[in-house]
C-alpha cells in the first residue's frame, strides 16, 4: 500500500517545495517516518534525506542533489494540507556528524519555566530547542546531551574536531597521590643516552617514561608522551631538565619522596662536604641488582670504538681540582660540552647509581658534532690527540683567553712555562770541497706555554737476539725526562734546540710518551718499556732554578695519579698481510682512600699490583704535585 507525505513548509524556507516521497511499507507493518530535511536558505534539498527502515520501516536514502537549477516558478505552489504542528510527533534522528563537546557546566531550566513538552520545535535537525540559549532540551524523557555553540552558517564545521580536549588535573584526587607509581620499572631506566625524542628526534622539552625508559617531547594533549600514555598505558614521566614527575594523561605533578632516587640518578649532585670526602673515606655502593661497585671507579661502555675516549675521561675524572669544579659549580649557562662533561663526571662518582657502569653516549655525540666527526664512537682515534683537542675546547668553553694564561680551570691545573733555546746549523764547503756543519753564533731564547710534555723514546732495536726474539728494551722515566734539563740538545731539520722547564710548575703534569711514528709508507710502534716510580718523582733537575719561587736544591715531588697503557693485539685479517694489530687502551687510576690501584678497560674493573704498573707500554701519564708540609717554625 502507498502513503503520501503531505507537503510541509519548514521554518526558514522562503519558497515551498513541491516534492512527494512515497514509502512502501514492509510486511504490512506500520510506517515509521524519520525524515530529516535540512534545507539551507535559498537552496533546495542540499543534504541527504534519510528515511530509516528497520523491522518496522524501510530506509530510503535520497542522495544529495543540487536542485538549485530548478526554477521555483516551474514548481507547483499548493498550500500544505496539514500544518507541521498537527503532524504526529516523532523525533528526527541526529545528523550524521555528532557534535559532542565536553563542557564544564550545563545550564538547567529554571523551575518557573514552562514545560518543555508544550514548546513547539523550531528546527528539524535533531535539536528540538533553540541554540541561542546555550543548551538543548530533549523531548519524550530523553537525557540532556552536552553541546557547544556552533555558527549556523559556517562551512568549516566539517573540519572541526568532534571532541575537545578534557581539562587537565592540577593535583591528584584525595587518596590517590601514589596512583601509577607502582608501575615504575627502575631496572630499565638509563639516563646516560642523549636526550632526544624517540619519535621526532628533538632535544627540546624532553620527558622520560619511567615504565619503559623512552624519551618523548612535551606532555601536552597533542604530544607523543600523551599518546604513549593513552595507547600503551604508561602514565608516569619525568622532565629531564626540571626533574619534575608528572602523571599523564591527567597532567598533574607527583610530589612523592619515593621518587627522589630517580631524580638523583637523572642529575646526581653531591654536597661540598661529600665531595671533600671522596679521596679520604673509602665507600662501597650497590646497584639495583645488588652488585657492589666503588664510586669513581666504574666501567664505561665501549659503544663501538670509543675506548680511546674512555681512558682519557677516566683519567681526567680523578684529577681532584677539575673533578671538584665540575661537581660543585653551576654550569647551567655554559656551553653544552661543559654541561655534558660535568654530568658524566658526576655519574662516575655517583653513590646511588642504578647500575655499576656509565655510558658516555651523550658527551660523545656532542664531541662528534663539535669536532666535525673527527672524534666519534665509530672510529678509533689517538687518546693524546683527542686530549689536546678536548682540553683546548674546554678552556674556550669556560671563557678562557687564547693569549692570557690562567683564565680557566684548565690552565690553572695543567699549564706551565718552558724555555726554548734554538741555534741554526749551516752547511759550508771548505777548500777541500768537504761539507762542514757550523753552528750559528747567535742563540735565540723563547718562552712558550704548555699543557702537556712529550717524551721521546730511543729507537727500538732492529735485530733479534740469540734466542731469535726481539729484545724489548727498558728505559727509566728520568732518562727520557733529560730532554728538559737544558743541556741535552735535539736537532730539528736545520735547528738545534734545548728545553728547560720554568718555575712555577703546574699542580698536575701530563706526560705523553711518543710511541707511534708515521712516514709515507707505514706506521711504526715502539715497544720500549718505561720504568717509573709510583711516588716521589723529583722534577727539580729539569727546572731552571729561581730562588724567588723555590729554594735551590730542594726537591719537587710528584706522585702518579693515572696511567694510560697501550697493548697491541694481533687479529686475523683477510687482507694480504694476513694479520693486523688492534690497539687496546687501558686506564690505571689510584684509589687515594685505600692506597690501591685499579685497572679499567671499558666495562672491566680490577685491582692491579702497584709493582707491575710499569710492565705495560705506558702512553700517557698524570702526575700530581705533592703539597709541601708547613714547617712548624715557619710563619
């Protein structure tokens, strides 16, 4: 059977519609009409007309048609048979796009307002009451839905978000201050790597997830940390700069004393009294797994080929004035290389670490960028070459001058003065056509400054001994130090030079024992063993006397602090040579509190006998000047 829908004149329609929709009832059931006609001004039927058909009714969808080409004059203009108010009430379905918004408060109808059931509808798009009141009233006992204000003629509604962001909590609810804190997994937390977002690779405003250890940028509703909290269910994050802990997606800050250990590991800082006791009191600590370690004597991860870097950092971390400066001074306004070096040194001496080793990844990345990848973690470099570059860049980063001495902690600790005497050598032919070398009468004297002293080894033997083995010669340290006695001369091309140290000597002396030499064809290594005393190295024979600064004849004692050794390990190579030598670097450092020596090779830390320190190929040494004891009668 067929039925006709009487033609109606919806509110706001200036011209009538002469259009009849026929419906065919299914299974002789009653006809349910849910027709939503949304007509825009000066246009005809511009949106889908939906007539839903379920078990009791059909659904006929009339696709969007643009009837603006039809002339209103051609359409029949007949009055409506019934008014819109007389038609049986049936709620129209909501439009296809839900407009649901979170609002803080919902206006309610005053008690003296007329009953909403007696109000006549003013629109047919699913919202029965006026939008100008800021709220919507539903008929037939339906619940009040949250709605927001919309522009009636804006075409940008199709691009608006269906849901707005919920409000953030300023503080946890009462009784839920420790919510989600039991999900923190301290065993996976590793704050040694560079602070970069795991998604955007940005280093700005980084937060660390305390459940999985990943880094994310920001914590706002559109940040990756926010999405990580919603998708994965990890809710606790710490800001890597401010060390504040937040719960996401709620957004409130957690102030719990149970998180103090995590904040300390992110940026370990010791008090002035604790730093002063590092070299006086022996102390053992334990990591999360219960493994014991000595603060200051921990392994350093060799990520790829950065063992050359590890031995230099281990040596510098045991130079007391430099270590104390990096641990106590506020360097937050200094360049990045200083800040990262300070953090690494504080982690080496951390007494509450989660693991018994550290990773230099963060500092290495900064050095790689600053040196244009001259020093990185993928290629092995020379430790002394790296140390020279590193000390000069630290000096400049601390505001040091290139011309004025003593303008940074680097120069105050390592810089000394050296007198250089040079004399030209000329070649002349005499009457017998013989070549003679004559020294020039004039001797030029110059004073220069140094951070490191280079010691030359005698040439290695070329022939084998009677046992068909190469002889490994030994030479005392005092013999190669004679280069600076001011008497022994060395020839450099056409110049003969003599060197002499000047007072005052720096608090720490750096010795570089030159073992490697390169020519056009091959790189050679000198395996000569250098013997040395661990304590009481007298430097007075190599310093020019100056009674105003040091009494003549009095010794100047230095004690060994750190020693970097080299070992050549033969590895099988597929090249023509068949075998190749791989360089292995180790650092030997002194535990002043226990008067013991420990040898550190990457992650391995072990005790070593003091008597056997010189048995390996020393390459770099750090000597500390012994403080003179005050005389009882002196004033």
